[in-house]
C-alpha cells in the first residue's frame, strides 16, 4: 500500500486490529470510532486540561487534496440517486451478522457495534493490499474475486446513499490515512482512497508525540467532540487508517429518560 522512497520495493500493511467505542443516549445519538492498523490504547498526548498536543519539531500536516492526486472531476462524485447493488448489500449484511455475533458474544454491558465502520476500514485496506492478504480480507467481506475499483465504488455508493445531515437526522462517516514520512502511497491506492472513500492523507512522524494528538483530534472533530480516544502510534508503523461514524436521530416514538 505504500512505496519506500529510498527503494524500488513496497511494504504492504497486512494485519488489521479494530476497536469499537460508542455511547447511546435517550435522544438517539451514538458514535463509533474504529482505528485500524494496530493502534493500542495508551495515555492521552494532550495536556491535563484536554488541550491539543503541540510539537516543536514540525507543524501540523496538511492532507493531500483531490488536486494533489490529479483526480478527474468526472469520477469524483456519483449520481445522488445511485444505490449500491443488491449483491453488495447482501455481502455487508452477511458480514454484519457474522461479526456482530463474534464481537458482542458474552458482553453484559450496554453495547453498540457498527459493522459498517469495520467494513469500510477493511475494504480500504484491501484496496492497498496484495496477494494472500488481499484475498483473505475480501473473503471476509464477501467480495472475493472483485477488482479494487468494483468494490470501492460500491462502498462509495453506500456511503453517499446513507449520508444524512438535517435537523432531525444526522448520519456521517469519515475515513483518513496517516502515512509515515518518507513513504508515498502507490498512485492507485491514493486515487481509490480519495475518490471512493473520501479519505485525506496525512504524512506524519509517528515518533513525534504531537502525531497522536492530531489523530485524536481528527476523531474528535468527526464525532462532534463525543469521542477523543487515547492512541499511541508505533514509531515504526508504515500506515494507520481511521474510520468514524456519527449518528444522531430523533426517535419515531420518543421516551422519557425516567422510564
């Protein structure tokens, strides 16, 4: 998924680690944050007052834009009335049933799990993987044999079709890629990440404490401040992928919290 600038070879991110954190409330608001790529839990990099981390070594990175990747405007967006295929939706449902049974088994506390968050993350990773790693991810997602462009388009259609932001209902998804400085994304992976998953790309130094703060800030910004996870990136990691899902909706039949 990334090319070493100092060599002709490439490194592929092959293992996926996912954590889920969410909080429902009486007004129907919940958020889901799924860092993928092995982000372990750690102490906050921000100050005791919750302020954002700063670093003296370099300034906060600016993500690559569509223009940087030279993406054609003709394929940047899809038709508003376009819907994902029935076959793709069936694959998402099957993954949801299977993974939910595994993730939620034995949990006694009140828990919300969003399979789509993990599905988007794994699909994007598959677009940057190769060989057996790619085959195994696509098999788990029910997408075996499909090209990167084919399943990435379906993910984009699902994201656009479900996106909602109004006074009564909000459903938003977001993705981002964090790449170790000195590495560059392979062109096709960068194109799919931007075109189909709307994922900004940040070039960072994972050894700098500020990077953890910026990743935490990104999650907080995309969950309207409801989640700011503790992360500590591996200094030697090549790439991290973050996905968030934010939901707020009014109940069709409201209830009283006292009940």
